[in-house]
C-alpha cells in the first residue's frame, strides 16, 4: 500500500473465509479474500492520487484498515484526509463525505472520485457489511431485520470513527440504506446524496391474467441469491463477468488495459454470499424493495437537505426522485440528471459527478 497508509493497532490484515456450506467451493471457484485484496490493491495503486499525493505525504493522510464492530464483525474502510487544507483557528473542520457503494460493489469502484473529492474535506469509503472485504455474517430472512442489520453496522462504524456528522452519499442499494440510516439517525447527516438509488418505488401490480402468469420467472429467480451463477460457474466465473458486464472494463479502460476491474467485481461477488443474502431478504421478484422507500421518505426531517442524482440513461427511473420532491413539498430537495450516464453515474461521467458532489459538499461548509 501507499507509504501514507496506516493500520490500526491490533487489527490484523489477515483474512479468511468463514466456514459455511460453501466451504468446499474454493477449490472449484478461483477466488479468495487474498485475491480480492490483491485486485483492490492494484486498483488503488493505479489511482493518480497515490502518485501525486505520495509526493506530499506530509499533507495527505491515506489509510485503509478494518473497523471492528462490537459483535466482532469488521468493516473494510478507506479514508483520505488532506492536512494541507488551509483554515483559520475560527473555522470548524470540514464535514466529512462518506460514500456507500451499491449491490455487489466495494471501495474500489470509487477510483475515479475519491481523489478529487478529498482535496477539500475528509472522505471515507467502506465496504458494506457482507460485501467486498468486510465480514460476511449471516442475515435474517425478514426484510425489516435484514435492513436493520445493515443500518446498525453503519451506525456502529460511525461511532467507532467518532464522526459527529457527515455528508452521506449512497449509490443504488447504498442509497436505499443511506436513506434508512438518515431516517433513524437524522442528527448525524448534514446532507443526504442519493445516486441512482434502488428500492424507492413500489412494485407494479400485474394488470392481466397474462401478467399474472409472467410472475413465474421472478418467483423462480427469487429462490436463489442474485449472484449464485457466478459461484456455480466455478473456474468459468471470471469469464462470465467479462462477458455479461463488459461495461465495467470500458468504464475504466483508460486506467487498465487488462481485466482488472472485472476481476475485482468477480472476487467481490464470488466469495461466501452474505450481504447478497440480506439484499435478497429485502427485495422481491426482480429487484423491487419489499419495503419501498417512497413509503418512508416523509420521515426524513424537512430541514435535511436531500439531492438525488440520476444517470440520464439509467435503468433506474428518475420519476421516483420527482415523487420525493412532491412528498417533501420541494423543501431542501433537488433532483439532478447527469447526461450520458447510466446507472454507474460516478464512473460514466466522473468529472461531472465529482463537480456536482463537490458543489453539494461546499454548500454544507
């Protein structure tokens, strides 16, 4: 890792996969936590902040480590702080930006964003419980309890780091969980930024008998974890990711000439299913939330600023954002579309995304 990286005392970087019914699969699946760590390290080593800021180690503090929760689960965390930001004695520290990835992701996907966004304030990114390099505990099958387990882990993570408040940004599933967190812990969120959030609208009801018959496929799909095919494919799993998600390679092709990003996605999701199980508990059919957030967004304090960013070409309908504006009576709520961006807005149009997020952060302090 970068020479500016520090590791918390008594927190080993040794990683093992918890024993489970999947424990015999490593010989079949070409993956491990060590390979995931290697893929992530390669991504972070490519980021130009590790070159530019390595020349200014005394100004920029970069660290990555596990944050251990009270129940001994661990949250893999990346933090960047620019100590060279000038401020007078009267100025309060800048409110940190906390970034929460979406389903099947990890901190490595923020490669185009964390350097630019950390130049004026601390930035934290972490792997959600059950995803990436974080612990992979069991999740309850009840939607409300699964959501609670995710949100509780975020709050315990915040408490460990001593963050009094934060600008909370969540993408996709991360946006759903960030909203749930903000509802439960509103005093900790200075501004809520939702990027192509999942789980807001209600699932449409079939209107005809034909529509009811078409429910068979979603019902069958719901019996399996969403990414089970990657694990079932064994040694062919990496090839499947390359075949079905070539967009990830294209989004980062100027940084990597090889399949680094798809390898990272593969290793993130070929591990023991955990957060994926929690997601399945919270969703129904082909990805609708059992507890839609549009039914609860009114619980956010009216004074909490909320910005919703959508990719203009995303499969996520921005109409949910317009509905949120109506529910909140347009108070402190904005919906912005990023042109020529799909669901992964932050990677499709990183410069515009970073500019918009930085402006939002500057509106806080």
